[in-house]
């Protein structure tokens, strides 16, 4: 008789789950606190209509349909689909630099190009970072006046992810773009989450998506951030710039034989959620008011300026994460897999994106979840 196989030893509650165990816990959850909810193959493939018209090396089909849609929404002459924002923004900034015979690119110290892309703008294109102001506060037009060297482009991220979705007031935004104009620099928007910026400017300055985009020479938008598509982005601008950008897409290896699955998913997500961000923004404001009243928890920025915020929690990272994992196991609710940033042994920051999944929770329920996480944590 073959003896039964020994059981795997039960993991001590004090030992954090491995990445594989964490993914399995997440897979078993039925509710998700942030964004569009579960991202799995079935749900993402469902965003590709069965009658999708395919492209050939980026020409024709749903790729061009998406490009026309984005250009129309942003009020630009043309747009180009690219598979990654890293490729897209490097390329368009190279174009701005070549036209002005300059290498300097002005951006905030927390710019995505600098902190998350291995400084590819420098290594691949010979561009030089020019920054000003502290990393933990938004850029201002007053700070820009301290820049003495000529730059090819000013890059503004709307909203700014690393600062919790902050946005400059409309007049301040106009002043920053005007600085670029006065210094013969292009104004480029890192609008990875541009859709999330629109409600703030609509409510505070009666400005539309078209008004925002009109300030900039070129605009980059993402389709999986906020919108929840598979991947991909577009850059919109004047026809001459977009035609030159097509060459850089080839040079970067981005003209794949077929881009249609990504473009089809992007177009579906844009049409499904592109006009929903006002409701997300209002819910984010309601949630922020509830969370701000909880001890050992701070919302950044407050009041929130977009359908995203950073929630800074006081307490040991292992303890906070363990409580969130317990909620996932017991209640089937996935909050966050890990801290967005650890600012110290007892200070953790989480990125909270409000989307379709969040709308299924009442503000009271969201507050109760966070109270379970931070209650008597220290």
C-alpha cells in the first residue's frame, strides 16, 4: 500500500505570501476596489469585437479607425497608434528636438520618462533632462522662469501620477504652456491619464477635453491606464509631425505585422469609458472625504483633483499588507497587492484609481475596508 503524500506545511500567518500565492488569492476574489476590476485573458479578449477589421503593419482596419477617433476627440489633425508610451513619447520628443536643433527637454523631477524608462530619451536619442522645483510638489510657472538654458520641449503630465493625480489650476496651466511658447519650445502633454483630468477642468474652469488638448502641440494618451484596454497608446498632433512619427515607429520596431488586437481593445474601452470619468471623479471626491476622517490615514492630494488619489497609511508595511490579504481571503475583496511607495518603516502610500469596479462599493463600505486595515495598527 502506497502511503499518502505528505501535506505541504501550513504557512505561518506571519510569513507574507509569495508572489504566486498572492496571484492565486487575487484570482479567487470576486470584487475589486480599484480601476476597472479584474484583468484576465477572458475579460480583455472580450473587448475585441468579432467583426474587427484587421490592419496590415499599422495601416487600415481598426487601427486607422481608432486614430481618427482619437484625433477627433482631441481636436488634432492626425493621430498615430503605438504599442507603448515609452516608444511614443521618446519619438515625438526627438522630433521636437530635431526641429529646434536643441537637446534639452524640460520636465518635472518625477516625470515618467526619467524615473521609469531607464532614461531612454538620453541613451537612445541624446536628449538631456532639464528639471526644476522639488520632486514632491507640482511644477509651477514661477519655477519655470528660473530655467536659463534653451529647451526643445516642455513636458507636462496631466494628471501627475506620482503626486496622487494633481493638476494645476487652469490659469496656471496656461501660464506654463505660454512659457514654452515664449521660449520657442514645443508644448507636449504626457496625457497617459488625460481622460481623468477632464472633470477637474470642466468643474473649475468650464473647459473641455478639446480646450485642454488645444493648448499643446502634441498629446500622448494611454488606453490601458484608466480606460482598461489591453495596451497601447496614441500620439496626436499636426499631420507633418504624425507622418514623421510613423518613421520613428518603424525605427523603434513598433510597426508590427498586426496591431489590430490592441487597437480594437483600445477603441472599445475608449467608447465604453471615455465619457464616464465625471462620475468616477465625483465618487473619488466622496470617498476622499470619508477616508480623510480616518485616523492614521491621509489622502493626497486633498481635496482630490482627479479620479485617482494616493492614500498614505501609518503602520508597518507587512502589517498593512497582511490585513489586506486577510480581507481578500475572507471577503473576496481585492484592495491592493502592495504599497505604491514605502516612505519609511511606518509610512506606506497606496495608489487608488476610481473606476467601474469602485462604483460597485458604497463610500461607507470603502471607509469600513480602510478602517479594518488601519485600526489599532501601531
